[in-house]
């Protein structure tokens, strides 16, 4: 009988779990990665994922979803899920290579850096993240990989990318990589434009723990992944990397069709044009103003293109006639007049332009890179 074993991940030495990952992929054990430095979350995951109890032997890892509120869900990933994702990533990037782990290895993005290294038969280089993301350490590691003469890759969050691009040292390090996977949250469009001009090869990714990590790169599904759009524009992701349901929650988000293909119903809306996926926003964020519906994330992308806007959050606040009135909080040195002129020039319908703006010193967050929309709405006294 197979039992689910906790697998503490030390941010000072994440490579220490490589033998355990190898055993899991070989079908010899099933692990629950937990953050060794965060005892509260580690205990929460042990409890909710029923660590120590029996589990189907086909499951290699139970990986917690990244939601910072409520009960985290545990995506049950088989060895085939993990390896199919790693193989598809290498084909998309042009071949195997050396990997730098710069994200926590208790999350799916970090775990997959280690899995890709195992599949490629290389030893990953891992940053010590116990004191945060250090640009000097990142730069040293980047140049060490570049010196091997092999292809080199890494994965970063949008916040890490922005920090690295704030200095010449970071920019030079970023330019050594053949590709840098960036996901986890929407990336500032001006940041992506700057990276392109600096010849930094950014690959934006879309996926989750339920899909063994990113399975859509630069808007295109990996060659073994599938995308379709369902009712209300909901994005469905399919293919061999889809998890075998949740460990701790009954959910109808996972289905297998008549052909045997596994599908996961995301909480996001999007559109497909000539095989290219555009994610328009979360279905539960949709605003209804005067009977017209708006994905706030789309409007945020327009506002982020205004010079001097560093961050933005669009929300709806109660209105007696409209139901919800569109407002926006932002950070940066731009003034409201600059934003309004830019939005007028963008061709957006008048009803989509926020009726009020607030400039804040910083946007409230629920976790790294995740803006707290409810807290933003409360700044209007709603």
C-alpha cells in the first residue's frame, strides 16, 4: 500500500529533494511538497492533503494550488503528467539544457524546473531563496550556466523579472539565457516590451498545478496540450499533463472525453484566434455595469501601457443605477489626466473608462504578485 509522505523543501537547498522526486517519477513513492520554512502552511497542507494516509500508487506528487485564501486544493499528478509536461517544454524551447531554479520548489513552477533537469539528465543549479531573490546571486548563477556552453533556461515570476531588469547586472544576466519562462500572474506589458528591446527572450506561460505547470507558451499550447473555449468563454485545458483530480476536494472541473483525453475547466475566460489563446480574465472577476460586462484584467492592460503607471487594479463598487461603477486604483507617477487621455486615444468604449481613480502608495496584496481586489474596493468605502 502507498502512503502520501510529506516532503519538506528547504529554500536554502531545494536540490536536496531530487532523489525523492526521482523515486516519485519511478513509481516508488508519493510525496506532498511542503515549505520547510513556513510551518503554518506546512501543517495546513499536511492536514488538508491527509499526509500519512493511503493514496493511489499511480500518483507521484500532490501539489497544492497557489491560492492564498481558503483551503488549498491538492492536484494529484502522475509521473506521466510531470514527464509529458517536461518533454513538451523542451521541444517548445528547442531542446534540453541547463536549468537554474530561482523559485520555491514547493510550488509547481519550481518543481517542474527540477523535473525537467531530471528528464534531461542534468544537475540543476539552485538559488538559495531563504533571504529572498538576490540579483547578485542570480547573476553569478546565470553566468556559471552560460560558461558551460550548453543551452540554459530559468523560470521567474513577473516580480522577479521586474527586479532583475532594474539593474545592468540583472539585465546582463537575463540575456545569457536561451529562454526565461515567466508566469504565475500577468506581466506588465511595458516590461515585456523592454525585455524584447534588450534582446531578453521571455516566454510567457499559462497553466497551473492542475496542468503540471505551464502548458500554453506565448499564447500557443505545447504540442501535446489542447485548448478549447466553452460556455461563457471558459478556458478548458487538455492533454497528458492534466492532473488526476484533487486529493482533498470533489470537483467536476476534471473530465475525460469520449476519446480518452483529460480536460481541466479553468476559472479563466479567454478567446482562441488562429490557435492563439488570449486570456481575458477570471470569470469571478467580471464586472456588470449597467447590464454590460467587463473583464477588469483587459482594462488593466490598457492602463498599464500608460507611461508612469506601475501597477493597477480595476474593480466595481456599488452604484444605485449601474449596479457596479468601474473605478481604478493605481501606483506610479502618472496623473489621472495622463491616463484619461491615453484611454480616450485607445478607442475603448466610453462605458469602460473608469469613473474614478485613486493613486495609492502601493496596492494591497493577498500574496506575492496577487492584488487584493476586495481591499482595493474597500478604499472607496464600499
